[in-house]
């Protein structure tokens, strides 16, 4: 018996009994959910490609409650699946079998905000967009932004080390997260919730949990360094004839916009076709093979628009770009951003989506899309490329009318071998979850993976936290 994504057989964890439910109901009255209709949506991932069969959803509100749950589950050998906004794209956020779902959705309090340092401390279940709105009222912003902001939670973002649209400017969560509170598998609370920019007292343990996908501990609170809200923001949507010209535009942009550049994203004409067809979003410029979204954020509107004008003049004169439009007011900025942010949603309407999230040397990123198209011929419905050019991160997505094992066999391991041949990463920002765990060796040496196994065994000796995820099957 195996799960849809080919998980190993169910490991010998205990099964939830009436006595267990009675305990959970005692510590979480009204927040121990067993009604199958209510548990259902937490069993299915955002892409609707992975489905578990959990019968219990726990909704703690405090760290102490999370600690009580894990202490109990550890002693009883019950497996637990931590869950935030359930927007993860690699099948890590839902159970594979009957793991208990521990949702952080009710842990949504902001704890402190320091208006001088810009350091925010909050519970893990705060929705990213709510944090952004809270900060904007105080002239700050979150250092990360992603298309899933309306549902994803900061704990989930940290657990996946989400990248997103602002990483080019503000760096990864490994730099902006200053502290974490984590409940370990046996219920111990690890308080590393520091709010210091600098702290070299021993090993930086919080880093272990950033990107650990719920396999090493449950993150219950986060402190994060937030940038000031820019006084001026501009978004430009440009069209290019070739990917080489797009890269030249990137070079020019870095040179001429310098410190005000806050995003450089791309999508190809196939993405545009899906946006037009499935979401009825019209192309804001003329049809081109490639489109770029550039964002600038700065502190002086006149200075920023002067720089942007100079850059655009040069880009047009050098014929790197063939068409474009600029937005300075909020509604047009949002409309242009949605052309990039809503590609993921457009794909879900195109059919069953095979998603790849690849890091490569930036000059190689589109070659993979071209090679994949040629390799698959007419076996795929759509083969599209988009992503974070500024970070060397390609999103290659392939659709088919329905799930298609023969198509999958043509895509994998081709895509992983191609990536490894360029020393790329088979997961740039989405993590490994259930779907990618066994491909880790394409991007990490076996010694590194073995050490990961040792760390897992030390922090979670019974393996109750998010089993079947992240680490390859040969380590379980
Ligand atoms: P979930 O999906 O609930 O969980 C994700 C993983 O983290 C699971 O393994 C889960 O077990 C674990 N987890 C969740 N909460 C905790 C916790 N408190 N403690 C321990 N483990 C926990 N990702 C990017 O990197 N960049 C993007 O630009 C981006 N854009 C996206 C756009 C869309 C439309 C969608 C649907 C997804 C996108 N993602 C992106 C995927 C991304 O991983 C998630 O959106 C987000 O970071 C996950 O947060 P979540 O709260 O939904 O976590
Ligand atoms: C994005 O950059 O849009 C996200 O990572 C989601 C996706 O890959 O579709
Ligand atoms: Zn992305």
C-alpha cells in the first residue's frame, strides 16, 4: 500500500484512541475537531494533489498547549503533522496517513513591535498579509511577500524558508528572522526568541528550524526584522524578444537602479496565455516572448523616478526591451503585480500541474524550459517558465489534462539530472515535503544528508514530527 505520491508504508505509530481524544478534548475544549467534514480541508493540499486520512485536527492557542499536545503524542507514539495556512506546494503540509494535524491558525497574536528597531514578535499562526497590514500602519513592511500572503502564516513561511518576491532586496529568512520559539517533539519548549541583531553566543540553533518543514519542531513564535515602508514605489512591466535580452536588461537594471531595485521577476508568453485564457487578465502591453516585472522602492519619489526614467530610456535605446508600461499609483501597481503573482492560480485551471522550483546560474534558467519543451514534444499540454530572475530561481511548470504517470516518467529524472549537471538546486524555495524528498541527493552529498538524519534522530528520536517528509526514505 502506498500513498498517491509514493510514500513508504505507514510507519508503526499508534492509532488515536477514544482515550486520546478525551485527553485532547480536556486540554483543548471545543478545539479538538473530529467532524470529518471539518477535518477534510486540512487533509488536502493547496494543489489538490496529496490527500491524507487524518481524523483529528487540533487547534491550540498557546505555546503551553502545543507543548502539552507534543508531550502526550511523544509518550503515546502518535505522529503529528504541523500545519499553517496549508499553501505549501510540495505535499509537506498535509498528513500522508492518519497523522494528527496540529494547526497553528488560532495562534495569531502579535506579541510586540518595536517602532525604533522595526523588530516584530508574533505567534506563528499570524497570516502574512495581516502582519503586512499591521506594519504598514506603522510605516514598516514585512521583509517577505508572496502570492499566498492572504492564507500563508509566518510560522509556515519560516518552516519552509519561503523566498518570494522581495528576497532580492531584503534577503532570506535566515537573515531576517532574529529569534524563534519552538516546541520540540517531546514537548520541551526551546526559547530562542531573541530580538537582537547580533548574538554570537554559541551555535545559532534557530537556523536549524528555518526550512525544516515541521520535521524538527513546531515553531510557535517568531521575531523578525522589518524594513521601513518605502516612501516611493514604482512597478514597470516590460516585454523582451529573447531571454538573452531579458538578462541584459537585468544587468542594466542592477547597474542603473542600484539600491532602489526591489524585485526583478519574469514570466514567458505561455504564462501570459494562461493568464488571458483562465483568469481573463489582459496583457497590459503588446505580445512578446518574455515579460519582466521590475519594482523599485526608495525614499525619494523624485530621485526614484529620475533613475527609472534614465534606465527605461537606456533599455529602449539599446533595444533590449520592445514595449513597456510604468505604474506609480497603488491600483495599477497591484494590477501589474497580479500578472506575475497569479500565474500559479492560472496553472491550476489548465490541468494537473507538475511543479519544479529550480535554482540555477541565472544565465541558464530559461534553457531548462526550452530543453524540456523539446524533450516532451506534444506529450504535455503546457510547459511554462516564470520566476525570480534576480535570485536565479526558475519555476518550471508542466500541465496535462489529468494526472499522467507516463508524462511524469518523461519529466523526472530528466529535470533533476539537468539541474544537477549545472550544480543547481532541485528545490530553491518550496522545500522537499513529500514530493521531492527522495531527490535530495541530486543537490546534496550523501554525508550532508546522513548528518541531517542524525540531527533529526537527536531532536525527534521517535520520528513523530511530520513523518515521510523532507528526508529520503532510506533514512527512515
Ligand atoms: P503550510 O503549507 O501549512 O506548511 C508548509 C510546511 O511547513 C509543512 O511541512 C508544515 O508541516 C510546516 N509548518 C507549517 N507551520 C509550521 C510551524 N508553525 N512549525 C513547524 N512547521 C510548520 N513559496 C515561496 O517560497 N515563494 C513564493 O513566492 C511562493 N508563492 C506562493 C504562491 C502561491 C499562490 C502558493 C499557493 C504558494 C506559494 N509558495 C511560495 C509556497 C510556500 O511554501 C507557502 O506559501 C508558505 O511559505 C507556506 O506557509 P503556510 O503557512 O501555508 O505553511
Ligand atoms: C511563485 O513564485 O509564484 C511561487 O513560488 C509559486 C509557484 O511556484 O507557482
Ligand atoms: Zn516563487
